[in-house]
């Protein structure tokens, strides 16, 4: 849990810095920084996807994840959380799923939670207490939160709540996960996370096409599950 706490603190500090100095940063610079992060996020997602040993597994996981995510309305739920926090803490006149607060909350929550470092780092921290990987992630997230908070506002800081539950939960369950998740499972789960990162970059950061990325999240569960089922057939 220590690594997750460090990660949360890094995001909060970065967000506060972004909020304080955000007004001094030109709008053109802000938009360009976000666009640059969108390109980087998309490229990183592509690299993760290419590490897959069986891309059909990733496709199956994504399709099943979408079916479950759309049925449960995960993205709508994430938006609802953001809107409740917005009403309590934000003074923005714009409300709803398109507001700057909700967008910042959703983008940061998804970006900080999706990726191999979040999963692997949390498992490593929970099993051995070694939080080096999460320390590296904390540095990256801290710098990212500065850019996001200066552009997307106070919603970014509340993404630390999602991160605390997500990474903290994985760390607490690490002992059980380690006996279940094999290297091939982790490989396909990471590749599936890459697809979600590409969707996040294209939709929320580059704003090329609206994609309900939040509803893809169950795919991260289906990827290792499919690998396990295939191993039983062989």
C-alpha cells in the first residue's frame, strides 16, 4: 500500500501545482501539452498492444468487456461520481458529462489506473513491499497531473480517490492474484490495457472521436480469463 499512497500524494501535489500556476500558462501551450500527452499515450498503448502473443485474445477480451461495460453503464457511473464531486467542490457553470470537471476526473482516473505499471507495481508492492515500480509511476503521474490540472481543472485531483481504491485493492489482493495470474495472462492483460490507452488518447486527449473508454474496463478481467480457458483446452 505504501507505493499507492506515494502515487496518490504525487497526483495531489501535481494537481495543486497545476491549479495554482495554471492561469499563468497560455491556453495554446496547455492545449499543445495535452495533445502531446495524447500522442504519447496513444503510442504507449500501441506498444503495449504489440507485445501481445495472441491478438485474437485481446480482441475477444475487448468485445466481451464492451458488452459488460455497456450493460453495467460503467462510464455513466464514472461520470455520475464526477458530477457529484463537481456539485460539491466545483464552481464551473458548465455541468454534465461534457464539463471540464468531469472530463478531468475521467481522463485522469482512466490514465492513472490503466497500464502495466499500475497492475504490476501494485502486485509487487503488495507481495514484497517493493514499491520501486510505483515510485517511477508516481513521478510520471505527478508531472502528468500538473499538465492535466492546469488544463482540465480540479477534477483531476479527485482521480486520486479512484487510484487509491484501484491500486490499493490490487495490492491487498496481490497474494491471491499471484497464485492465479501467469506470465501469459499478464501479457494479454497488458496488451488489452494498451487498447484502452489508445482509446483514451484518441477520444479524451486528442478528441478525434468520442469513445466510451470507461465501458472497456472489464476487458482487463476477460483477457487473463480467456488465456486461462484456452490453457484448459490445450
